[in-house]
C-alpha cells in the first residue's frame, strides 16, 4: 500500500509548481481532486499530461461555497497557488477552513511570499528567475545575461511544497491538528542558490564558462562531433583522467596545480586548451571505453530522446506508458522516488469527473482533530537523523530535514566531507547540523557508529551503492541494529543497473538527460550550468521528501524502509515535459542560439544600463507590446520563435535605462522584471527575502557572524528553524556519543585508540 493511500488532497492550483507537488502526493497514493482552475482542465501542454496524471478533475470554482465546503470537510490537504492580490484568497482563509475541518493541512505557493515590496507580483517563473539574479549568474556563449531554460523555480517550489505537506501530516499524527504552511517560487529559486554570508565565510569568485568550471570538469567535443562531459571532482579522478589522456606528465608542471587549481587564469586557459585538443583527437565511443575502464567520471552528452533510450534510465523504471485523454497513447517518465515498503504507483491518466459522480465518504479515524491556528513547533521536532553525505545532493537533504525541525547528525571521517571549508556552499548546506567525526574502519569506531545510528529515526546518504554497508550501517546490518529506521539514498545513477557503480556528479546527469543539450539553445553546442547544479539540488530535495514520507509511514505503522532516488531521475523533471513520446509531439521550445529566451515576446533585452526580461506571449499581450513600442512591421511575427521583431525591439530597448522601461511597460499592462545583477552579494539585505523572515543570523564569537537563508517552507507561527551554525569537524562528537549511551571512560578510550576525533573544547 502506498505511503499516502488514505489521504485526500484538494488541488486548487493552476501552475506547474503546485501541480508537481500534488503529482508527488498522487504518485505516493493520495487521492487528488483538482478544482477551481482558470486554465483548461485538459491542457494540451504535454507537461500537464504528466503533472496531472492520476488526478480527478471536477469543475468546481472557489466561488461555489457549498461545494467547496463539502470538499474541504472531507480533505486532508488543500493546495493553492493564488497570487497574493487574488480576491479569491478570501474563500481559502485558514481561520475559516479549520472550522470546517480542524485536521486540514493547507499549503499555499505564492510567487514571492506574503510580505515585502513585490509580494503582489504574478506567477511567472521567468520573472522570478530574473529578479533572483539567475540570468546574470548563468554562463553563456556571449557576454551579458543568459536565459536558463530549466524549470528550476517550479521544480524547487513543488518539491518544497510536497515536503511541507507530508511533514505537516507527520506532525498531525501527534498534535491531532491541521496546519498552515507557505512556500514560494522565490524559495524554489533559493533552493538552487546555497548562499552564506558574514565574516566567517570565504566569498569565492566563480570561473565558470558555458562549458564548465575547471579543465577536468567541463564538456568537450570529440572527433565524431559528439560531446563528453568530464566530472573529475577530486585529484584522484584527475590523475586517472590525465593518465588515460596521456598528459599526466603535463600536470607535473606546478603552474597547472595538479589539474585542479592552476596558478592563474593564463595557466587555467592553457590547460583547458590542452585537454580540449586531446579530447578532439578521438571519438566519443573510444574515450568512453577508456574512461570506463579507468573509473573516470564521464558522460556522453545526449538529447532527451536519446536519454529515453539510456539503459540505466530504462532500468530505473522511468519509462511509463499510459493513455492520456488528450494526447492519446504516450510514454512519460515514471516514478522518480522508490520506497521499498510502501511503493508508489501511477494510478493512470488524468480524468474528468462530474460533481454528482464525485464520491466523498468520511474516513474512519481513531482520533478527533482539534483546531489550531498557529504551529508552535516545527513538524520534525524530536526526530533524529544520521547524515552521511558530502558535496551537494546529500547535504541538501540533511539541511532541509534540519529546517523541518529534525536533529541532524553529520557523520564524517577524520578528513571530513571533502567539500568542507569556509566556502558559502559548504556553510549553507551543512548549517543547522551537529558534527561527529568517527573512523568507521576502526572496529571500535564502527561499534560506536552503530550505537549512534541505532538511536536514529532515519539515515540519509549520497555515497556509491554499497558504501554504507562497508561502514557497517547499511543493508541488513542496519536493519539488525535498527529495524524501524528509514534509510534514504540519493545516488548518481541508481542503486543498481548498468551505470550504478560508476562515479557520478551533477554535470554527468545534466549530460545524460538532455539538460546540457537544451541549455545550449537551438543549433548550438551543449552548455553546462555548474553553479545551479539542477539535478543535485532537486535530488537532495526529493530525498528529503522521501525521508519525510518514510517517517510518516514509520509513525503510523512502526515500520522502516529503504528509499532511493538519484540524479538521473531528477533530470526528467528538468526538461519541461520533453521526456515524453506521443503521436504529433512537437519539438520542445528552446532558447535561440544567442540564449536570450524562447521568443521575441519572452526573452531578455539589454537596456542602456542593464537587462530586463519581458514576458508578453499569449492572448493579446504581444499586441500590447507591439503597440506600446510602436512596432509597425508585423509581417515576420512568430509568437514562438525569434524574428526581425526582436531585433527591432533590441534597438529600441538599448536606448533607455531599465527603470524607464520597467515603468513604461508595466503601465501598458506588459509583464516585465529587472534581470538583477550580483543578487548573491546582497541577498541578506534584499527587502523581499528579509520581509519573509528568510534571513538567519548566528553569532560565532570573536565578533564573527554567519548569515544563512532559512524558511524555505514557512510553517505559520513556528520558531525560526536554524538552531546551529555550520559545525566544525567533530564539534559535537562527545555529546552525540553521550546521548547514544556511551560513558566518558569509553569515549576517552575511543579517542585514545584513534576511533573518534574530538574538538579540544569537548575534552573536559
């Protein structure tokens, strides 16, 4: 039986973020009834055929109070994505709803939160990307701001919303009360921007280009015209790759810094050119054979259609067939998350249901809900989670679980997470955790680790398959020491299958799943987005969602289970519904080769002092734009392509500054936003972020402070989620072991035999 088999969800949304949220709930057993949309229930957008699968559509508007009341009274969850100024929000006031149903979990997704100067903006993900500085920070094949085609904002917000909903359902089992929670497209964007500030954080400059960030971590063309992405994340992989390429001797020159940290930009560019020329000397097939034999992380860049034929993708169960009522027989992606004990399933295609055929019966429960307006605690208070993770995907999962209220214990070797350091990304993703440093290869250390994990409710890892078993805390060993634990893994390519034991990182998933091919733009070469790491961040977020699902089941049944996701799976969510096959399918819309946007009416434009993003596709919006800009030549208009209209508008926009155009276009009813520059440098002073309570300050002593982003999900009325600043290696070793039942004599022994690492201040 799926995890949410007894849950009823009312989805009163129209956007893709909320649709993804309710799809994740439906795929895990929830009955989802979709109502109140302004768009056609049976949208021809192929992505909605996926996002709305398994849902029932009933033509009930929010204004139909009696019908809405009946739906709410039978529901467990309500999801809406109404804009803040939308008058229909009055029908979904939580104070009124909990009188109808005290156990209701109500999740709202807004564009920018419910406070702040731009809270009244509409649901337009591209404009959110622009305001959050995503186009400015993206590398491209030209100077200036670069369009990002991946739906990171919608995917981020959708997964966050699903996490929040299930966490609130978990909490409801104890509190017997419903809850109001909120997230936003802004929060979805911030998920992919792990920023930290303050005097203790090293603000590193990025040297990323459109092809990558380092010579052995970039995408290169081979002699057959195919492209290969290298993913050598550490020196061991660089040594292996350089040996295969026959350039190991070149790296002996100190100016190349072992291939990872060249002495300066000139040396870096030289090494890029060396690797580029070597890669061009042979075919992709031959390089793939050599790299695979040497265990070098790599991937041949594929289109989405090629990704659908990838043996690992097929093995992961990502090819699912159904008969959609609009598109007919089709293939779409399958489940992105696997639960061993309560496996999800796709119920079937979307379907329309008449009101009189909508069967609603009261569920039999052994308890009675009581109304509570505000949460006082976070939903995972009292939950303990072991975190054996490194770099991005795993630490993202642990950080999000900590922000839901869990006590997350970061388990590290004596050298620590190999991304450990003063960088903003490490400080951000590993804050709000406690650190224990332990040598799992030492028998005494392994015993202590097992004692600690035996006390955990869940364990999260992002190592290669089998690694936790070798540490003594995976598989059957884990079940023996903690039978009810929730064991979550986020791997590169899958727990088993043809690629499962290959080393993997985010850019390889981008390459395999068609993301690089799409980001490059029409007719252009692949482009790799290093800083956004779309598969890493979304994979970590989905792992957190899966963990909360597992905890919900454990709370109800007392049973644990194993949960798996991987970076390849996440690629299916990042291609805007292109991971699908059906008769009459049109090619996916991509950016132009200049990477400005999707059409003349939905793209970036340079002004005299910066950049703006104009969104004027659909209905009569484009006509308003043409009229306002006095464009008379409409002979080449193509609403979904680039034409001479765009070139004419370019010439107009560059004549005046951004402020002028923002006021002018807005006054003419045209959606527009500034494409913000250097957003990351001022994020902790940004009025919108601050107004929504998303900035956390932690004092570190010696007049130092750490600034972090928090409240990706706001459980209305709850405390600030961040308790701990980023821990030092082994900072909490002693207190964690004491909590696990070890006495101080045993802890001193473990230190003396080199089984644990203890910070000096803990030794007293």
